[in-house]
């Protein structure tokens, strides 16, 4: 696993949920309009048909 140093204000743990041909992660509404970075910290489920 790679290590990334990211400076920021808050951390939010979430799970990627399927939608159409992609996925989404919900963040708090107060983050609207903010720049956000998403880092995958585990391997995706291998049971999924999507890549």
C-alpha cells in the first residue's frame, strides 16, 4: 500500500456505493462547494461484477 500525506481540515470515513457505471461516497452536507480528495484504503469487493 502506498502512503500519502494530505493536508486538510477533516477526515470522513465512508464506503463507495454503486450507482450507474460508477460509485459515490456521501460526505457531510456542510462540505458542499469544498475541494475534496478521495483515497481508496482497501481492495474492492471481488464479488462485484463491476470493475
